C-alpha cells in the first residue's frame, strides 16, 4: 500500500528532487505525514515534525531507508536534546552528509520582533514566523514567568483567537490563523535558547512548566497543539513531564475528553462565572456549551484526581462575578460534580476599552476565604509583568486600539461564526 503524500521541494532548490519517491519495503501501519511546505528558500523545516515525518522527509529526499532511520535518530537528538539549529555542529554525522542536509533542510526558530524583561523577572517575547499565508499580521507572543521553585512558559496556540472572552485583550483580535506544531514547539525551543538550557536535562532547569494559556483557544487548534505537546513530552528530547504541562480551555466541551485521552496533560478551565447570565456575557462560548455541560466534561476528564486537580481560572471583576453568593455557588458547583479542583483567583488587569474593573483587594480576599472555607484551595494570583503588559495579547495589541463599535462588531462576528 502506498499512500504517502509527496513533499514538495518547490523550485528554489539547487538540487531539484522528484516530487514523489517510492519507498521500498512493507511498512504496516503506514504513517501519513502532514503536508510539508518548503520555506521561501526551498528547504523543509524539520522543527515540529514527528519522528515518522522526520524520517520520511529524509526518505523522500532520496535517502536510503536504513540511512534515513539512523539520520532521523541523530537529528532528533541534536534538535530536541542539544538545541542545534545548524547542521555543521552535528559532529557525529559525516561532513558531506551535513552539507547534503543543509542544502535540503533547516531547523528554524520563530523570529523575535520584540523582547522585554519586567522588573519582577517576567520575560515577554513578540514573535513572528516565516509562514506567510497572506492573512496579515503573523505576530504572536510567549511569556516566561520565573518563580522561586519553578519557571513557567506561557505558550500561544493561535495568532489572534477564535473566541471573544470579554475580559481578554486577545479576544479583541480576529483569528488570523492556527499556529503550526513547529511554531508552538518553537516557542519552547526559543525560551530554552534564551535561558541557556541546552543540552536538555531534567535537573536544574529554569523552564520547568508549560501552560497553554497564551494567545488562542488550544482546543480550536487541537491537532497542532497535540502534536507539539507530544514533541515537548518526548523523553529523548525536551522531556517535559505531562504533569508539568497544563492546557487551558475556555470550555470547548466536545474536545475535552479527546484532550485528556490523546494529550493527557493537566486541565485548566477559564470559568470566571457561576451563573448562566454572567458567563454568557464574559465567556460567550457559554451560550454554546453551558456551565453544567462544561462541569460534567470536567468530571469526565481522563486522569483528573486529587493528585492532578483541575484548575478553574476565575478573573475577579468588580460587581460582576465577585459577590459572596458567587463564591458560595462556586463551592456548591465544584462539590455537586465531585471535582478534584483548585481555583486560581486572578485580579483583573484592565486594558484600554475593557468593560470591567478589578475587584477591590478586600473583596478578593473575602471571596478567596469563602472558597477556602468550603474546602477548596483558592489562592489569589499575584499579577506579574505589569510594567511590560505581560497579560495575554497586550504586547501584540499595544498599537492596535479599537473603538467600542469595532469591538462590539468583532464580538458579534465571532459569536455568529460559532453558530
Ligand atoms: S481568554 Fe483565551 S479563549 Fe478567551 S479570548 Fe482570550 S485567548 Fe481567546
């Protein structure tokens, strides 16, 4: 059976190759690689390919299958364990083979448009990729948050966002496109570069945790997020444990079970409200997948237990979702669904044009107290990187102020698109 797709090397190559290369021998099951588009220089970017796709890219470039298998293993180690971007440093590969690879392949990183460091050590990058599909700006963000006992990288999954959560700056942007697996894992690679954390080793890292909480709704880019996180978790490469990775969703209920089964990382849910009326307003996806449905999907999430609790994110909005009754209802709902849960209370960071204000400190403390007394951990998160606008979407949008009418029109468009 031959159902492999061809790799199009384009016309810019110095050594044009046939578009389809029959591969001898029976392979069962036959892996089907994603379509690989060459970069503008005609080379194929190896970053973000699965092990099978990497080997098949070499075979399609006319490397004999056993050679391809060996080289793929070596390349995997150099790319994901050593952080190499230059074939010349791959000293266990013969020199003429390194030249052959260099002519056909590349190992990229996202370009850094802007990098900032906060007074509290938070780092933020505005990134841009080579990919150009003619849909306007391609910039996206990542943020690194160092703490005493851990370092967390907040990774983006989309340029812009499908959704329009009303407290979120990224929600005021159109979805430009989904990030590719290479662009998602590329954020982790770039952070490791910046932190000087090659070769990859489990002990003594600064980058210990990843949260898929940057720009975008990860479950609306499911395949690419899954494939990227598999690279991040691969034990021969970046080797980050699934227990140190958290995927955050605003409540794309039909994809939650698949996320648990196919990715298996920790789950965080942008809850932010406990009544239909308020959640419909601030997380409009709630009109499609309601609270009860969402909480049931949390109860069914594979692998959640007291050692791996589900995190509920709750942004504190003055006079909107911060009453004593709201706190008590939050406890009641978590208990009703028997959820192994913790709650993160997030003081709202207002942005130009936002409809809300942050709850007062005393109110947040009181809310936290009620939830704690209900037997559920509810710490108040300290805002980080405010001096560099480190909240999601703020760096990218700093120069893109929109009028109220534009914001409302965009919100209506996004809602209509969800059906
Ligand atoms: S909170 Fe997340 S899902 Fe909601 S608009 Fe912002 S980026 Fe999108």
